[in-house]
C-alpha cells in the first residue's frame, strides 16, 4: 500500500507538471502573455524578498553561533585553568599530608 501511495503521488506530481506546461503552451494572445509575465515578475519579487529575509536570518544565526563558540572556548579555557589549579592544590595537600605522616622522610629529602 505504501508503494501504491507513492506511485499515486508521483502520478499527481507529473500531472501537475504537465498542466503547468499546457498553460504556458496555450498562451495565444499578447494580453495572456502580459498577464503571465506580470505573474512571473511578482513571483520573482516575492522570491527575492524571501531570499533576502532568509539571508539576513542566516547571517544573524552565523553571528550568534560565532558568539556561542567564542563563549564556549572561553569556558573551556577557564575550566582548564580551574582543573590545573585544583590539581596543584591536591598535590600540595598530598604533600602536607605526607609531611604530617612521615615528617622525617621529607626533611631528609
């Protein structure tokens, strides 16, 4: 049934394409040509406006993405610094603990 539905949709699409071609092929007068041209120009303008809006939206999204990437990089750097600081503090605490447990062994070193 899925294949049948797919084939039916393909037939409808092909039929719609044929109808559009038949409309253009059936233009017989200057008036019809002017109307068709007027329609096409309106569609062109509409497409250009939509393209402009989409381009603007894309540029805004790219700028936002760039800002987020920059912020992410800064946070990663900060996290790396914190991790290094934590490791350093852990090492100092381990040394202090060892000094308390074995005070003689640290003095001889």
